[in-house]
């Protein structure tokens, strides 16, 4: 009885295969039958596959203060010697430093990235970045991204005080570093790098309406954009969130203001393809005295 049923099933299957082949549902390639649709790939499918193949891992390191001495302590302070060791490691291990414009060009299909890209970012715009990090970047032919706080750059431009322990870069410093070709500057807010008056960086207050919040961000970030334009002729493309404090309501505001990317303080690797949307809320690895570039990128 079982043998008879198996023979019946085999006959039905043979009839199905012959019928399917006759109407084009199945094609035969040698001894293998495949669905007709499976052997045809649309242009959209090819583009999707190409974008996946072109996906690039981009680590971003986050620095703050670079001090000459190794005696200073704090999660946001490393020594000049420690920074040079990072550059030596990156150079010896085939990393190429790129800046935000390189990432923008890549995602917009206007350029390629090196095999092992890395982005070195400095937050706040301390003068010690200019005094100690800048010469080392030039020595190793490496690029970096510096995000400044406009209020402090204006303050130290009016009252110069080049103390590496606490001073911030002036507009003359900004222009000098930009002209070198190895430093790209970005927007870290004009004066929202603060926790005063119930505000936590650029995070929306609970008491604020969306319109009020939008007005605060647009006014402050726009003020620094204008200051960059008037002092350097350059307009930043990227917004770096102060303290990493983020409200989802800021996403559309940042885009509407023309920023093509944003930097968060979330830790992790970035996987970029030819998709400009991937440049918002980029992750970064915080470089502390305990975590060298070698340990972060292992």
C-alpha cells in the first residue's frame, strides 16, 4: 500500500515539474531546476547588493584635553606622549585618518574611503589641542576634526590667554589650523555646552514646547554657523552634541539647518554604506587615560 502511494506521489510531482517548465515557472540549468525569477536580478537588487559590498567600518575616536604632562588626571585628559603613541599605533597598523567631509562624500557617492579609515575628533576646542595635538598631527600627516564652542572662542579672541590648562582656541587659531589642511572644524553649539538654568546641553526641557525648543536650537547653532562664516568663510557640516545629551526632536531640526552629519557620545563602531542618513548620530569611542587607541580598536 505504501509503495503504491509513493508511486502516485512521484507521478504527481513529475506532472507538476513538466507543467511548470512549460509555462516558464521553472528553468532547467544542466540537471538543476531553479525558479525562473531567481536567475534574474533587477537593477534595484544589484544596487542594494553593491551598497552592501561597499559597506565600510569607520571607528571614530573622541578626545578632549591633551596635556604636556602625564600627571594630570581625568577621563577627558591624556598626555601629549599618550596621544603620540595613538598616532604611532594607527600609522603602524595601516589606518588612514579622514574627516567628516570625506564621510559625506562617500555616502553621497562622490568619493571613496581608504581601506582602514579612522576619524580623530576633539571636542570643545581647547587651546591645548592647538598647542600639543596639532603639531603631532602634522608630524604624522594625520587629519582631525575639532568641534568648538562658539562662546569660548569669541571670549578668548577678545581676551587672549594662551594657557593650555584651560584656554580655548581663538578665531586666529582656527584659521591657522584650517589653512594647514589637517584640521576640519565643526559646530559644538555656540553656548549650549552648559547645564545652567535647567538645561542639559541641547536636550529638550520637559517644560518646552517643540516650537520653543526649535527656536533655541536654531538660534544658538545658527549663531555659531554665522560666526564661522564671517571669521573663516567656511560653514560647518556636522553638529557635535554637547555632553552627548540628545532629544529625538533635534533630529529634524539639525537636518533642516543643513547639517549633513551629527556626532554622538554613544560608544561603538559605525558601518557606512552609500546612504547619507547613516551619518546622523555617529558613534564614537571615548579615549580615556586607561583606554588607548590600540585597546579601543583591537
